[in-house]
C-alpha cells in the first residue's frame, strides 16, 4: 500500500507548473499533510517543456528523487502530448489530467497508454476568458482538486490569498471554480 | 527535565530553512557572496536584515575568499559569524578555510553542495565539500530540510564549545534539498536563542602577562594567527586534531540536548543506523540519498532481505568507533560516494570506511558505488540494485568489482 501520492506536472516554461506544484503542496500542508514540491532541475526557458513534482503524504516524506511512477499526471499544454512521454510510469489506478477542449474519448486516442483514468479541461479557454492570459496552471489545479479530492477548494482559496495580490487571487480562484465544475471524466 | 516545545509547521525549501535557522541563532555577522544553489540563503537572510527582523551586520563582499576572510575576522573579535557558499565559491575559499580552523574561529557555514567545473554544472554532488575535507572544518551532511534547519542551530553550539573551537560546515544537497519545498518544524525564536546561548571564550595569557578572553579587544591586545615556524607550528596542528577528537563527544551531547527541546535527534549525532541490528547487507551514504535509501530498505525488508543503512551525518571528525560498532554484524557493505577522487582507487568515503575496517576482527566485504555526479537523479530501483549486488557478493564469497558506477551511461 503506497502512502504517498505523487503528482507530476508537465508544462512549458512560463505556464506556472512549479507554482501549481507549490500551491498544491502549500494547500496540503495547511490541511495537515507532509509535502514536497520541486521542479525538474534542468535548464528552464520560456516555452521549453518543463516538469514539476508534488508529493503528499500523511507521514513524513523520506524519498528524495524524481517521480518515476506518478499517481497523477497533469498536462498544462496539449502540444506536449506529441513531444513528451507524459504518461510514462502511470499505472491502472493513475489519474491523467489534460488541458484540452476535446472530449476525453478523443484525447485518449492521442495518448500512448490505455492505463489511468482520464480527465480533460479546456484550461486555455477558461484562462483566456477570466485572466486574459493563457496561463493554465490554476485551471489545472482546480481540475486536480475535482479529480483527486486531495485538497479542498476552501483551502486553495486561502493559500491563493496568501500567495497572490488580492485581485489576482480572486481571478485565479474564479478560474479554479470554473475548472472544478467543467472538468470532464472519461 | 526539559519538555519538547510546541513548534510551527512551515513549508520551506532547504535554503530557506537554513536562513530561518540563522535568523533565530542570534548571529552577529553574516558575510556572503551569492552562488547557485546557495543564493536563496543569503537572499532570504538579507531580507531579514532589510526588514529589521535581525540585528545582524550583513557584509556584502566581492568574492567568497573575502566572505571567509570577513567571517574569520568577525569571529576573532568575538562575534558569532555565519556564511554560506557552494561549488566554485567553496573552492575559492580554500586558502581561508585553513586560516579559520587554524585561528580556532568557530564560524558556521552552510554549503549547498554542488558539482565543480568543468564542464559547468550547477547541480548537486559532494565534490565541493569533499575537496575541503582536510581543511580542519567539522563537516555534517543533512538528509532533508528539517535536518538542515536543526543542524545549523546545533552547529553554533558545537563550533563554540570550548573543547572544540572549530569551524563547522553543514552540507545540504544542491537543488535536491536547497530548492525543494518540504515540511519544517521550527522552534520558537526564544527557545533557539536560549539553546545557542551567548558565545563563551577560553581565557588566555595576553602580551601584558594577564589573562583575558581569547578575542581581539583593544583593552587586552593579543595576536591571532601569527607566525609559528619549526618551533611551534606542529603543536598548533596537534591541538586542532585534539579538538576534532573532542568534537566527537560534543556533537553527541548537542544532538541529545537538542532532542530534549525539539523531539528530534539524528542517531547519536555522528551516525544514524537504520534497520542495522540484524542486517547482513548494508549501505553507507551521506545527505538526501539516505532518505530514499530508507524507503528502499523498507521494501527489501518486506521481501525478506536483511538490509540496513548507515547514514554518516558527521564526516569530520570521522566517527571511527561509531561506524565500526554500527557495522559489527554486517557481512557486506556498499559505501556510496557522490564525488570522485581521480586516480585514487575509489571515492573519499570509501577510502575512509574501508580503512577503518582494516583493524576489526572480522572484516566485511566492502564495495564502492560512485553515483549522482552533477545532480544525476538516482532512482529507488537503482539503489535497490546495490543490495542485490551485495547479496551476490555474499554468495560468491568475493568482491569482483570493488568500484562501481551507478546510473552511468554505457
């Protein structure tokens, strides 16, 4: 029985993958959990594929290496599906969350695995509508909350208020709420 | 009897945890120069200074050589001094590290362990601090951000102990610890302040023939680090060795005193054994790898393998007796080095561990694993393969390849 939930975030530099990983971790710690949040320590450039990780557990976390078999994979940018092996290491009970306006069944055809439960969310559209920018990390975070029930929306709101300017926190929480209700399961 | 105090659970990266510990440790002078992956330590600490949260004098220097020179000078006047560096920055300090230990200046330094150039690499390995192992500094390595926080607070108590009076460096793995957000339980400010206390000084004979505290003070003129040639140099060096021996006891004492207030201890302060009591095969490692290794040992134990781990928390002084007794019943040992000693027939930890096992009655098989250079990630399955190899060594009854490279491209 695995006592750690491991999340792997795939995005492009500038989309806020590490920030999403960190907000999820800070939310979980607020709810009494043990956490780790770290980016893949490679060269980071705007637009280049990047990876970030979150670990959440009810017990102190001892492991210190990359996540090889994630329980949850989050893809912030649909163009990564063609170039990055995003589903690597995902097993049957895994959850895959992809930024896409398409139905899960259609997105499944582009994935290289039959494994895992698939969710989709039109994160870019939601971000453009509410934030006016294609920054998809908070829409993805809202979908993670819905698909995994790892953390509550109430705590996410608290953490956003701590971490962001009041107007940004409010807009991003609106994004999270919309993503939470719009997310589609396979 | 002291009670464990209530602590605040914080989310901190290793570097932030170090800065927070320094903030609480009543430090008089911080002199530092930024270098990745240590930068966040001095960045965060300079914020504390700018926001008036500490009364520390922050000295912006033009290089690491000067950072160490300023730290030594501050320490000589009786101040509590801290600095932080990594990689090339530590290499640039090399000359001054010997001055710090030779002057018996109890400077505390965090080293966010990072590879050395060339080729240029900003990621974690132990090449930087291992290259300074003969500089007369106490060396401790942290497994996680919590231990980095705890060790920095303890380091002041160890360094300033009158039986020790040696500088201490605390290593935390670059990025793997320095930049990873983790849970850190922080003690209340006043508890840390009381724990580290006020710096004490031995009384020495001054030029004027009276006794005075060993610090630079115009009221009691004295010289520090003067010339000592064939007549006395050797005796100074012998005294440093004695201080290192004394540190073995002091580190254990500080570890247990700290456990009384925090509820946290790290083995006996020198080494931490994990599942070693009945282990047949065991690995020895430093730093963050120890955490991953514990999960690997748990898995192996579930599969019926008598696996164990020895975390070397203190590398200088080398805890010879503690290592010997921890490995007493182990039949095959893998020593892990995140560092190379080119042309030296294995890594530095391997050399020393194999050396100290030479005198024991029944020597285990010993094999060296060099791994993770330049920040290369080491997976649990790779670590597991080490134990599998140890089991094959036991079966074969000999070590075929004493020096192995883990996770290296063919």
